[in-house]
C-alpha cells in the first residue's frame, strides 16, 4: 500500500516514530519542532497527536495481533480517501515492521469528540447519517482488498458462532451458572433467516468517543477493526454497545427507522432487531470472558486498565444478563 506522505513528511515522521518507539516520554512534550501529546483512549493502542511544520497528525501504535489493526485502519482510510468520501482522516503512513508495534499515521481529524451518546434528535440523525454514508461504500467501488470486518455477522448462524467463540475462551468448569442458563435458552430460540446480504464497509467499534461532531457530515476515528460486513449488524452493534447502556430502550426504534429510510432498505430493520438480540448474549459471554481472563493475565493490552476496571465489568455483566434474560426468559 502506498504511503501518502511527501518525502519531507516521511523523513520527519520516521524520526518522530523512532523517538516515540523508545518509550519513556512525558504525556506532553516538544521535540525537534514537534508538539506531541499522548491521547487517552483504548487499551489496544498508544495514540499521539503530533503537530509541527509538516502538519498535524494522529500517530497510532497498535498491539500486534492477527487483526493487523494498523493495516486495516490504513486500508479503510485509503479506500475512503480514494473514493472521495470525507468520513474519516486522510491516511499518511503505514509501518508494520520497523517497530515492536505496527504504526499508522493519519491526518488529525478536526472537530469535537462526542462526550456521551447523542442528546437530541438532530444528533441521533447526524450519527445515523454517518453510518449510512459509510455503508454506501461497497466492494465494487474500490480495487483495494479490504478484509471482512472483525466483528460482524451475515446470518443468524454467524451470529451464534460469534457467541460461541467468546464462550470457548472460558473453560466449562469456570463458566458462571447464569451464563450457562442463558446459553441454553439462547440455543433453543429460533430466529427467521434471510437471503444473503450484499456487504458494505463497516467501521466497527461504535463507542461515542470515536465520532467527531463538525459542521456538515460527521466524521469518525479508530478504524482498526473495519472491513466488509452486513451493515445492519453494525447498527445492532451500536444499540448493544456498553457506551449506550444508559440510552432509553424507546430511543432505538426511531434510530432504526431513520437508518432504514436513509439506506432505502426497510428489510434491514428485521435483521437489526435479530442481531440486537444475539449481541446482548454476545456481551454477556464477552464480559464473562473478561472476568475470567483478566485476573489471570490472559488479556494483555498496550495501555494499562484503570484500577476499578474489573469491578466495572462485573456490573456490566449483571446489566447485560438482565437485558438478555428479559428477552430469553
């Protein structure tokens, strides 16, 4: 994949990356004409804002795993840029081999980071419109080989497989009784299947911190899990994500209706609601996996978790269990 940095930018950026890769820098500092600040966020990356005469950039070192997080992000941004869709930052540089962690550099996306779920009809519509714009991008619009989205499903069976993969990480003897009971009811539930759906670009990770308010169409950051998938699944993923647990249940009906109008696909609503029911079980399983793995040091991340992180996951486990049990009895 081509780096889009100019030769001068590339030289300056590699010098900065060499320095950052050494570690030990303060959270905010100046170095050789760069003003650099570390940005808090996900545990799977180290993110910096670096500004100077060469431009204003987001520098992201990602954990090295089978997802190829840096490569995925760069590829999605490159595809969107080549298609003229101003939904994300401009990709600048990708380096997978030179450092312990792969790194992707992109232009800094100006705007206001959301501090919480939308709090007005206009904001919900802007967020949904951003998703609809992403989902308008299809495989026949690019020559780039984007991978499947890391978290997505195109059928009920694929959704069940997502749940099973989370459960498989927990030894049977360590699975909570509440999880086993829920899984038994989930396995007995029958869902209506649908014909195969044409894939679209899905960004994955709907945490509101990834969305940028700005005049006109919104933008978003953190595309490291992106790829092709069923766009209806992505709306269900938004609806079931922990960042939106406080959203009243009645808010989701107008969200789904507005999305289906924008994409001119009324049938998407049925898939969204089925996926939503599946994802509630997925989150119970995912949180149970966290509660098993993290105390045993089995889920290493680049950034340390807050001191009360595990207690918060236990609370969320009980919340999702209640939501799922209300559906599955």
